[in-house]
């Protein structure tokens, strides 16, 4: 990541050398969207390593402790909560991010 | 004691299985409503029926250019409990002359299609913000007049844009003023 940022900074400096301040801001935004695509479930917008929104809501309700909310990876390498994805494929068997036909590559944490 | 509490737990679980998705929708809405208001197109505004219910609101579009310029168009938006597995329900409550909006207020916008055959329909990665910008674009882009909802309007546009413009203005004058 650090190297990439360095490169982006250089590229940007070549284009607009006078605007150091806006440049910094731009970098922060770029990193944020990178996180979203890889680590956050695009369906419920919670980190895939945490329990999904639904499991969070339900465990809160009955103080039931930890729930088994696993992560699922598709052949397209996109990851979601299994809970979220199993709801979505009932309706449309495609990856919401890349629209490819959804097939499970692996599941786990 | 243990079996009793287990039984109680089991009973609770059974009861929560068909639980509505409303709490999930509401959690999503807290973020999405904020994002939407921050990124609203300058020609649009949002009106809530009830401040405590983010799931029902009116989007008001006042185009500042194009055929519908000067009109005030209201869309009733209802984010149902199944959100974001399904798109919000959208109805245009202002009568207007538009190839993609019927005179009854049905709106033809690909991202509002629940079942997508071409990958352009609803997907849970979409947000209210996308819906708002999509509706806003109905008044700026005149790209997709294939498969229109108002066939007569689409034909008129195809054959005579001058006549089309006149009809649009007539509707704006009659129905889309404050
Ligand atoms: Zn999720
Ligand atoms: Zn879950
Ligand atoms: Zn994918």
C-alpha cells in the first residue's frame, strides 16, 4: 500500500505540483474505496470479518452471544457474509459487484 | 434449569426466524439517508412525512434545464422492509409528459427493476443516492427511449421534438407548478 501511495502522489505531483493540500485529501478517498471493495460486505456494509447487520441486530435482541456468521468467497473473488449472499441469490444468482454468475469458491472466516 | 433455559432459547429462536427485515433496513437507512442528503443534486430536495421514519419520503425535482425546465415534479419513495434486497418503490405523483414515466406515475428506470436480466437492475450494492441520481437523470439525459412506458410520448419525441416540447410545456403548466 505504501508504495502505491507513493506512486500516486508522484503522478499527481506531476500534474498539479502547486496543490499539495488537495492532493492529500484525494489519497484518503482512494484508500477508503479500496477498503470497501475488499473487506466490507457490499450488501450490508459491515466488515466481512464482523457479524453481518442481521446477525448483529438479532444477537442484540436476545443477548445470545456469538453467532456463526461466516464469509463466503465467489469464483470471482468477491466476498460477502454468507447470510447476506444467501438472501440475495434467492432473487438473482449473480454477484452484486461484478454481475458474474455466482458460484461459491470457499467459505470460512 | 439448563433444559428449561435451553428450551426458552429455542423458543426465542423459532420466533425470530420469520422476523421482518425492518431493523436491517432502518440501520441501512440511517447511513444512506445522510449520504443522500449530502450528495443531493442541486435541483432536488427531500421531504419526510415523519422525521422518525426514514423509509418514506418525497423527492422533489425542479429541473433547471432541458424539456421539463421550470416544472416541479414529486416522487413518492417507499423503502420497504425487504430493502436492500429489493429496490425502493417509486411513484411519480406529478402528472407529466415523459417517455419513461406513465401518466399514472409508474417510472421506468433500470435500477428500479427488481429482477434484472441484463445486470442493469437492482442490486444490494445500490443506495438511495443512486436512486435519486437516477431519477434526476430522467430529466437531463434523453438517452434511453427504447421500451418506453408512455409510447405516445416516445413516438412524438421521435417524430417531432418541437411538438414534444409543446406537449411537455402544456403538462408542466397544468400539473407541475407549485
Ligand atoms: Zn453482509
Ligand atoms: Zn450473519
Ligand atoms: Zn463478483
